[in-house]
């Protein structure tokens, strides 16, 4: 499925170069519904080929950014800000097309996008090359993006967002380790199929005993195979511990990404 939308003026600058704003009219988001695929998609494009999409497909929610410089590997580091936010590191999952990245916190990201404002995406350089910074005037879209969120039973407001670290790296965050590692298995829907990589990002509350409760599947890629359900199931038997005495487990909200790979 292809989308073509009138372009917004943007500036693509070197990662270390100063940024100048360019005043442009707002660009609307388009809403596409495909009932036969149980899909609701909001999409907007810019004149440099960058395309943002928030979508609910078969009950799985994700936000993608397409048109980035190609990346190698399963994940990539970017720095993102919307409106008055500071640029902050986030880890995104790389798609089968290396120019496409999936947010590991798609619903919180969509809620940030819905407000609109200046969107900056900074891509670090590799191999001695300078990075790239994209600066775009993002149209507000509370109604359109809300349609995609509610289609996947996500709300436009979630108080957990205020306590979520925007970065969701592979594995547990610094200062935590597994006291009892969960036992992961491949979902039944994957057995016998050729799926080489998958990732699931979850957020959980930590009890004082180190058990993980109230776990939410923030994202799973690819969707539709049951990876998220398998991770949540396995976490019921896991337990974390603090590596330093100054970290209190009880009530802490943790977020991390679990990878499935055949390597």
C-alpha cells in the first residue's frame, strides 16, 4: 500500500551543524482503514522522503519512521525531540528494510506526536561519517492518531508515560540483573516458520520481592505471532535483583526489550 501526501518543507542538516527553522504550513495526517486486514493507519510524509505512520494491524500497535539512512543490525540509536523536549537517545528496532525503524514505545510516541510541534530526529554518524539531523514541523493530530490508538485499545492519555524512560535498550536497565531468569519459548504460531528475528518491549512494575507485575506489551515486531504474550507469560516466573544498594525495587517501573534470534 502506498501513500502520497503533499510535502512539508524540512531541513536536513549534519548532526553537528546548527539548525534553522523554516516556517511552513501544517501538513495533515491521512487516515487509512483496511477492515479486511483489521488495520487503521495514520500517515504523514515530508518532502525529503521521511514518512511517519502510526498503525494498528490485527491488534498490534506500532509507529514507524521510513526514509532514514540505512542501518545495519537489529537495532539503531537515534536522538528524538518533539516540541520543547530536549534531544534524547532512543533505541529503535530496524525493519527488514534498513531505512525503516520501529519505535519500541509506539503508543507513548504516538501520544507525543499527536500534540504536534517541531520534530527532530538526529542520526549519529558511523565509520567517521558525520550524522544527519532532520527538522520538521509536525502537524497536530489528536483525532487521527487517537483512532489508531483506540483501534488497539490504547488511550490518548496514559499516566505511565510520565515514568517511562524513553530509551528501551536490549535487556534490563543499568543497575538491575536477573535473580531468576525467565524461561522463554518460541510461540506455537512460529514453530516451523522461518522467522529469524523478533523483539518485544515490555514495561512492568517491580514488587519489593523482585517479581514483575502489571506488565504491558509496549511493542512487538513482527506482530501477529504471539511473541508479546510469550514474554509476558515468561516474566511471571522471573525475578530481578538490584546490583547496588541505592536502588529500591518496590514500585519501580522498568522497561526493556527482549530479543528472539536464530543466531
